[in-house]
C-alpha cells in the first residue's frame, strides 16, 4: 500500500516522533511510505537525520493553494492509496488534496484541538478515548472515529536496574525524578518545580531533570531560582533519544494540564519506571495502579506526595501494561487494517 504521511509541525514533539516511528514500522511491514514536512522546519532535518528523507517545500499556512495543488498532484502521480494526515494544517490541506485526487484521507488527532480542520477527513483516528469523546462532543459522528492509541517500539526499551542505569551515565545513587516534554504551560513543568521543595525537604540529595526545551525555559529557570531549588534541577534540553536519561530516573513525572495520550508515561512504563501523572485526558487511560499514581492536575502538594510515595515503594507493573496496550506493532496492525478499509483502487 502507498501511504502519504503529511505533517506540518513547528517543533519536534510526541506527534512528530510518532510519525517517524510509524513510517519506519509501516515500511518494515511492506508499505511504500512517503512523509511530507514543510521546508525549514526542525522535523524535516530530524527525518533526514533518521534516514527517512521527507518530501519538502516551503509552505504558507492553512490557506496555501500552491501547497494544496502540489499535494494533489503528488498523490495522483505517485498512485497514493491513502493520505494519513497529522495536526490541524496537515489534516486540512491533506484532506482537501486527497479529495481533489480522488483518494481517501485518514487524519490522526493527537490533542484537544478544534475539529473544524479535521472534518474533511474520511476517518479520524483518536489516540485515546478522551480524544474520541472530545471529537464526538464537537459534532463528529461516532462511527467516523476509531480509537487507536499511539504505540512505541518495545524492542528499543529494556528494563534496566536503576543503579546500573545511573552508573552508565556517571550519576550518583541519589533519588532522581525526571520529566520529558516541551517546556510549555500545558505540560505543567511549573507544577513539578513547585512540588520539588517538599521533595527536597524529605530527600535533601534528590535531583530533578527536565528533558525538553520550549518557550517557558527562561521563566521556569527563574522560577527554580525563586523557589531556591536551582542547584538540584538539571535542564537537559531536547534529546532526540531520551531513553538513557529516563532509565536513570527512579520516577518519571507527567504533570500535564492537558494530554491527548501521554507517550512520556508509556515510555517510562516500558523502561520499568513508575509514573506520577496528572489525571487529565488520555493519561487517565495510560497510568494504572500497577504502573504509577494519578493525581489532581495543578496540585503541587499532591504531586510531591505522589513522588515521595513512589520513591519509597516498588511499582513495577508498567512494562506489562505497555506491552499489553501500547506497542507499536499493535498500532501498526490496526492502522493498516483501517487504511485497507478506506482505500479505493487507484487504477495503477
């Protein structure tokens, strides 16, 4: 099957790394997959570094007729069977171009976005039940939406003893908490910073590592200084592969204010690390008592309590949970079945 992945990101986050992983997995399954990303975007360079070589040109937002018709021409010329679009601009232009070319479009909805840009797709993939409910609540027919959670390649994640993982990075044995995600208000790293003084009071040698970058980097550096915790906080920046850093953490925190699914939580579970997560969106479907703790969002004292509880106990069921519900193999199988169901003969 010939699949055209269209994504138009301004940064590299969960949706973007998911598209890269899906592209590799679909190709391994025998599909011919092409990825489009606008020229000049960080994700285009990331794809090239990953050996995935995207189709790319300069674009001009949602109302870009040149890009629309270039997509349609590409779909016809290459005999694309299914357009698989991501994010609002990709879904909007991808669905229009697919229809111009007489091909179907499946759009994956990764977050709590306005459905207006997604209405043109033939089918919508919600990455969680929470996203499905969000779409249906905005008037999308239930039968148009299928829930297919994002998955990860579990062969790339091993459960390593925490002492061994810390030693591999030359880290001390002190308690270590990590958080992975862009530095932005919806990811809630400020909640984690406000929770950290209470953790430090109980465990003076504890360390916090924040993996990611974003627009809130400077304000949150200042917040750490204001709270008197700067010396115990490490800012790792964006890491294309954060697995080693995550494995060297005793607990992973996911303090998001909203979250479509929460791949950071899934990755932590696959590494055998417990998760302290806000009970929002798809995280409520990911984290179970055997893999971590759910806490109220925007509640630093509750987060501090959860971190201390997880640092003092042994929660080890995350790997089994990840294998049962969040494997990339399962996701690819379900997506390929959906693509086959919507595809029409191309006449190649």
